[in-house]
C-alpha cells in the first residue's frame, strides 16, 4: 500500500478491504433508518445522523480518530439533556430521537466489531419505534430491507473480526453477496410458514404490558350495588 493512501483502500484497484465493505453496508443501514423515520420524528434527528455519517467518512479518509472518552462524555451529556426534557406524551418520538443521536455518535468512533453490532442494534430499535408509530406497508418494506442489509453486514463482519486487514476482490464480494441473499430469501417465507402452522395460545403472553381495563358501557350478568 502506498504511503499516504487511506487505510481502507487496497493497493489493487479491483480489491477492497473487508472493513470498507462493512462500512458501506453500515452506512446503508443508517440511511435506511433516516429515510424510514424522517416523516415521523423531527427532521433534525435524521439530518444529524446523516451529518455524523458524512463526518465519519471524512475522518476515516484523513485517518483521524476522536478519543472514545470524549464521545462517552458526549453520550452522557445527550442522555442528561433528554432526561431533563423528558415528556411522557411523546415517549416514542423522544426515545427514537435518542437512538438517532447515539447512532450518530457510534459512527464517529473508531469502529470495532462491538461498535458495528451496537449500530445495528440501535437501528433495529429505531425501526421498532417506527412499528409503534405506524403499521403501514412501508414499515414492512423497510423492515425487510433492514433484514437483508443486516444479513449481509453480519457475514462480512464475521470475516472482519477474523482478519481486519483482509482484502477481497470485487468478484469475491459479488459472489458472497449473491450467496448471502439466500439467507433472507429462505428465512422470510419459512418464518411466514411457521407463523401459520405453529399452534398459538388464546392467552396473550405479554398481557402485563397492557393497561388495566377501564369501565365499559353495557350490562353484565351480575349487578352489585356500589360497583361499576
């Protein structure tokens, strides 16, 4: 590799470092979250995430690393800020906003295996928040795209964890992506089939999350004086 060339670019034009591939899929995951939630939370949060992603690319090009302790202090400051402004009437929106800010901070770190996994976890929770806001067909589409990106990212991330300096040819990358797509293509219809054929109980398991029943209009079989 020539002196002064960015670390993630291989000396051969037809080769890419495995970290570069992981970074591409990770950025695609962040962009997906920004697009999916842009109409449901204040636009400043997706814009902040995209800006952090762009800054992270610039820092990687210049091989500049922000100290982790500084980003940790920033994370605690953000958490304290949201805690002071906490409003139960907008619980989901504020929670998703915190996830976006934390995701942007994680992009600014010198990312290792656990940092990538944390970004994917934050993205998953953010999309789960979208599921609480809307259950339209767009949510299903975003979730399926995220599932495909996650499968591809985890496969390349496994190679990265074994050898961070591994270089892959473009043909190898295309072959790995093509074969990796069989995982979601098989898992999605099999999940639907299992949902249909597996027995389901009539008693909800997560009933403790529901609010207690309030008074409802009508008459019951037994009427007791002094009670609703």
